[in-house]
């Protein structure tokens, strides 16, 4: 109403069949069977969704959260705030996957370190983006399942694997995890404001894995969300039921476009920068074939040799400024909106 747009959600409400199709599709995308007794929890945006899970676990014997140091800033900051306000029942721990570091080794080392602390918290949550941002790394599911199973046996903790599949919502990662670690409680988080809704609304959801424990935990999180009054509104559900279909095709097409652009970019750098082979942080073709069709990549531009002071420090911004000459590019840290533009952001890093 403040924006001058007619408020229509009270007139247009999604019917039960459309909502059930949405719930079932989210479960299919995540790789778990349709289960109307554990429909996905959908909140107004991503962070209230995660907050509902954090508060639930904190109140049920406490929890240790293990996440990458490069996790999405909002998720990281939210976890910091909860840890600060509830230190007796909630703790955050991080692992480093930057650069060439192997993600499986980083997770294993951090799990070993956490096990040695003798934490009194009942739960341990491994919260991992697959693919990761900005390096687009995908851990081997067999390795991930093995290390979590061993950690659970060793510590007697209730382990929960929470996978952020926003970059590849159709990866069906829960099915992959069930095959290698059937005893681990697993869940998927998706930021619905990206490719699922085509950018028409904000939203976040949690999808439970195959186990009875995952479904029960999800329904307790649903109760927390209801208590906090952060459930998705009627108009948000209307947008979601209108746009979730064919997200798999949209993501596959976006991945193919990103592959072409990335190859062209590396070719241009090699041509104009003395044959320099610039590494592109992008999902491998094998990972893409397995469903991890991210449409995002990152890279480090080569520094200009013998440049005047300040030139290289401004290089990333200059690159973005040049892209902005073309209407198809938009400088923004978001992605996934189906509006015909490419999102780009630049950051200066030390040599």
C-alpha cells in the first residue's frame, strides 16, 4: 500500500490443490518423498525460517552450529546474534573452505575439533551451502555421510545436516544423503526469493528428509514459526504457487548460460592478459550433471603489472563499471530473478 500498489492478497488466495502442489514440488526438488504430514515450512523470508530452527533446537537441549566462514552474511550474522544472546544453549563454530582448501577435509577437521570440546549441547548441526558461495564447491556425499555418521556415534549427539540448496534447488540432495547416511537427520533450506519464485516475492522454506525424526523436528519448527508469526502470508503463497513450476528447466538454462559466459570471460582474459589462465570458481560439469546446476561463478582478475598506485585497488570496481555500460548487467549481490539481467558484484582483495 505504501508503494501505491493495490493490496490484493485478501482477494486472491491460493486454493488447497495449488498449495499441495507447491509443497510436493519443494519436496521433489529436495529429493524426498511427498509427505503431507510434514509439508515444508514456508516463512516470510529466509532468515526467519532459519531463526525458527535455531530457536527450536536451542530450547531442546541446546545446539552447536557448524558452518562455513564464507556462509551467506545474513545466515552468519543471525547465528552470531543467537549465540551472543543465548550462550548457554547455542554456540557457533566455523570451518574454512576458501581458495584451494578441500571442503571435506575442512568439515572433518572442524568436527574433530568440536568433538574434543566435550560440549554439553544435545544437538550438532552442520549447516552447509551446496554448492558453496563464492567458491561453488560441492562435497562428496559419501564422505559427508561417513564423517557425520562417525561423529554421531563418537559423541552420541543428535546430528542434523542442514543443506542450503538455494544455488541449485533441484539437486535432490536429500535423496543423495539418504543413500549414504540413512541414520542422519537431514533437512534442506531454500531461499524462495531467488529462482523458485522468479524474484516475485521473498520467502524461505525448510524441507524434511526421509526420517521420522526429520519430520518431527520440522513440525516442531513449524510451531516455533507460528509462535513468532513469521509464516508466509497469503499473497506470498499466491506468488509461489504461480511461479514454482518449471524451476528445474529455468535453472538448467541459467547454468548453461553461465557456462558460456564463464568460458568467454576466461578466453578474453587469456587473450588480453598475456596468456594468463584465470581459474573460474564454478561447479564442475560432473556436479552439474548430478543436479548442482548453479548459475553463479566467481573469479579473481589478474592484477595489472607495474600499475600506478591505486589502479589495482580500483580494478574490481572498474570492471563492474564497464559491465554497467550494457543494460543486461546489474550490479547486485542477489541472483536468480527471472528478469533477463545478469547480476554482478566486485570486491577488492589483497594480493
